[in-house]
């Protein structure tokens, strides 16, 4: 009975050892002569690690998309700013061009026209020392209003740019014409206080009242060019 009992015990112990080897000992890969040892056990990502990576990836993608959106927005903003600057520069150039075309401020019209006072009447002339009536008006209008007129009283009267003004509506700067029913032969510039400045053939450039007996009955009308 004793030998049999030892055999049984041996078999039981051997079974337990085999069970431990199959269940409790880690699986070893085959021996590799090139590296002189066993191959490493392949590792696999756990479910938690895979889930963590999936959660991180969309965040990185969203961050990239946001950066791209910011770049596009910055580019659009830069284009709009450049467009606004070009519009402002164009407006500034236009205003500068208009300013260059405007005559410089010269005080009142009367003070400007008085610079010709005392000039002698010489037919066909238009200077501050020698001038006829239309030459005087032509020079004052060009210098003060930057308006070019004919060197002719009848030509000024017929100029389509001028609008007719009634006797009671005259304003400083309007042109007043004198002559007869058939002919316009004199022109002057209306001033405040019912006066006009003109180049008289007998006295040169002077200021006369509109009620002057000589001129009042020769008055033919007014024209406004502004």
C-alpha cells in the first residue's frame, strides 16, 4: 500500500505544478538566437488608453481648425482695412484737387476790386493801370471768382452762363449792364449799398451810385454768374 500511496501523491503534485504553469506563469515567447534571449512579449493598448487618445485627437483637430479660422479672419480683416485706406486716400486726393482749384481767400469783393481804382480808361486794355469797362470786369471775375468772361460787355450780357436778375434782387458781385434798347455798351460790378464799380471812359475806375442820373436811365439789366 505504501508504494501506491507515494505514486498517487506524486501524480497529484505533478498535476498541481502543471496547473500553476498554465495559469499563473506568464507566457514566454520563443528563444531567439540572434538576440541571445527570449523575444519580448507584445504589448497592446488598453481600452482606457485608446479611449483617452480618441478624446485627445478631436481636441487637437478642433484647435487646428480654430487656428485656420483665425488666420482666414485676420486675412479678411487686413483686406478690408487696406480697402478702407485706399478709399480714404482717394477722397483726400480729390479734396486736395478741389482745394487747388479754388481761389485763395481775398477778403471782400469790394476791397479786391478797389485795387484797380484810379486806373485810366484805355479801350482794349485790361491791367491795373489801363483798362476798359469789360477788361476791368473780366480781370476781377477771373481773379476773385475764377470765372473767365469775354472781353466784351455785350458778350457778357449774352453769355448763357449768366442768369437774369431783377433790379430789386441784385446782390454784391452781380454784373450790371448799361446802354440802349439796341446795344449794350457798358458793364460794371454791383456793390452793397446800391453802388457799382466800373471803368468810366471819362474818369477811369470809380464807384458810382446806381441812382446816378447819367447811369440810371441807361440801365438795361443784371446778370448773375455764381
